[in-house]
């Protein structure tokens, strides 16, 4: 990232500040007032020494002392108000950035989340946005404050002794040149450090999410080693950055210290020659702090700027991502859909290696219950995920009621579709709120009705707190079957036109599965239902069975018909039923 790119990133970040410029301006004005009062105090010290202490005039001493007390109170008040307005300004900006980032992440296609780990994304939302707090709280404020102090220092040193001021400026130029020489390497290493810590967060998130798996297979040691490796690498990069930063800071402070010694030597000589008063030298010495102090602060600010701009760059990398699934400007709201679903010569692949679906065509009528079966990895889940546009096919069309789904508003389309997947996604809240997630304004009666249809009401009522029971992260306090029934109730509450049951009964025994399907029958008869089934016993409950293989439909019909006409289906049947019975007899 060169200087121009760095400037563009900073200018882009400034757009986030625009809505709250009034709060920022008020904070800036109080900062200006504080610096003006502080500068006045130094000039008063010059007068105090030259006009009161040396000539021994007590009335002037008392007067100036009183003025300094008043200016000190004024400076403290301005500092308090500056911080107050700055906190409000900073809080609103960070809120906007975090919400904008999260909203944009929600718009990105599922394929993006398959490529990126949760820990990686959390580091962007939490860590990088947190780094922006440093940009607002420390970097920009410190830059403005030290910039104003520097300007005051230039003016006042030139006013007190121009020749001595020029010597100060020369030493300052040496300092700035040393600063510029290290900028790029600091920025590059800061970016590397943030990337390494993102990997650590990703590993930690993954390991904690799979703690059961780790314990079950006694992999505590290997998991710890994995985390230690990524953490060591991150710390190693961080230490390198810190060493390099400390060296740069030490060099700058050495230049400033040598310069200060030179100024005192030359300034003392000027006092002896009578070209400068003692009060003037004392004031000049204080004002060199206005030059070298901000310059030293600028070195620290420079480090913060490099780290903050690296965080900005990572945030904008996310914000610049274009969703693969996009809504057309002229997209329509289809309202309540009837549920006629057509796949017209659809082809889809996740990468360039091969097609998951290859020229597939399928017509599903309103109110039909269609089971989709086939060997593992043939694209059963992929097919139904094209309906709500979680993905778009590379070729062909998906139509509902004769309308291409790509011509519909995404929200309106997805409001018509209910999905229950094998992997249940539950929130760390009550059962009631988990079911109500599909319809936030649903009444308690509607929630209970949906739970009854899903076969969940009975076990919920037996829990100590019933529907108000907290289920833990991802529903860990419930069994797999209980979690799936809650997910089923959530989809039912949505009252969709199209219901997708993607291995929704995988955690249920056959008897419970049949009971739930029987209770669901009145509900699913009034809508189009897709059942992705690994167990063929589930598929037998459908009106039609569609068999996929090689990215195409290789069978479509009833059970008996497919046994006769579809070798793939017959093989699945033999594997599950005939071989299963043999194994049962052998076990007996």
C-alpha cells in the first residue's frame, strides 16, 4: 500500500465522520481554546520572570499568579468538555462502522462464508473496528492537537528569538527525515500482525466450537499445539513490530535530546551577550517542547496511523466485496407465491473442477411433496438452495409460479420459503424466542401451535421453565432430535409457500419421524414441500421421488416404479433395506 493508497483509505474513512461533524467541530473548538490558554500561560511565565521575579515586584507577581490560576481552571474546563463531545462523536462513528460492516456481511452470498472462517470475520468486526477506536480516540485527536501546538510553537519561537528558532527548525527537519524513512515497513508489519491475530482468533473459535469432538477423540494436546503454533507466530510478528517501532522511537528521541542540548547552549550564550532575557530563554525552552513534543508524539501517532490504516484496509476489503447473488434494480415483489417450482436446464458448480448440477430440469407442482434422493455428494442440498437464491446457477433458470427467482426481490422471495436443515441453527436464548425468530410478532398461541405440529410441544412442556427454557449456545442443552423439532416449529410458524426439509429428520428415530410427518400432513398439503432424504423410508412418505446422479435427474416417480426403471434408486434401496436386514440378522 503506497502513500497514495494510504491517503485514499484515510479520505474514505473520513466519510464516516461527515454525519457527526458538528460534535467533532465543538470538540475541536474546545481543544483550540485549551491550547490557546496553555500558550498564554507560557508567555505569562516569561513576564513573571522578567517583570516580577528579577525586579522583585510583588504586586506584579501576585497579579500574574492569579491570572495563571484562572487560566488553569479554564484549561481544565475546556479539556473536560473536549473529551465529553469527543466521546459522543467517536461512539456514533464506531457504531455506524460496525453496523455497516455487519449489514454488508449479511448481504454477501453463502459461498463467501464457506470460504471464510467465523473467527476471521469476528476479527474484522471486533478487532479491526476496535483499532479504529484508536484512530479516532488517539491518532486523529493527537494529530490535530499536536498540529495546533506545533503551529503555536513555530509562531512563538520566531517571536522570541528568530535565529534560535531557525536552529530548532533545522534539528526538527533531521527528526522528520528519520521518521519518514521507517513509515512503509511499520505499515507492512502492522498489516501482517493483524492478519496473524485473525488466524489465532479463527483457530480459537474453531477449537471451542468443536470441544466435544476434541474430548471425544482425546485431541486436547494436538489442539493446544495447533493454537500454540498460530499464537507463537502472531506473537513473533508482534514482537518484531514492537522492536522495530521501539528502535524508531528511540532514534527520534535521541535526535530531539541532542537538539535540546544545542539550543540550551546557544540560548545561554545569547543571554550572556544580552540578546535574550532569562524569561525569554525559559519561555523559548518551553516552546521548543511545542516543537519537539509534537514531533515525538508524531512518531507515536505514525505507528498508530499505520496500524489503524491497516485495520481500515481490512474493513474496506470486506465492504468492497460484491455479493455473488445480487438483487436486480427492477426486481419485483411477487407477494404470496403459489409454489409452482421449475428448474429449467440448470447447471451449477462451486469451482472450476466440475459441475454439481449439469443441465438439470425438474417441474414441481403446487402442493406436491417431492423427495429428492441420491448418492452422497450428487447435489441434493445444492438443488434446493437455488430456490431461495442462496446460490445462483451458472446456466439455466429457477422459476416459481413462472417467474425467474432472479427477477424477484430477495426478501420477498425468502419470506415465502421455510427451511429446516440437518445442521440446526439455534440462538442462545429461550425456546419461545427461537421459534419466534421466524415471525417476531407471533403470539404465544401461534408459537405453541407450530410446536405441536412439529412434535415439540410435549417435551417443551416437561422442561422446568417450558417455553422460557434457555437452550444454551447452538442449543447444547437439548438433544439433537429436540433441536430439530424446534427448528421445524420455527419453519412452520413462518407459514411458507415452499417448505424445504433438508435431512430434517436425521436426528430422529423412524417412529418419531413418522409421527411428525403424520402431524405435518395437513400443513404440508397446502404448500409445496421438498424433502432431502438420506433414509429412503422418509422418501416413501412423498408424492414423488426424484433421483439425482451425475448432476441430472435419473429417476422420477413412485417407489415401485423407480425400483423397476431406475438402477441408481434400486441400488440405494438394496443398500439400505436388503443389506440392512442381513446385518440385523447377523447381529442377532
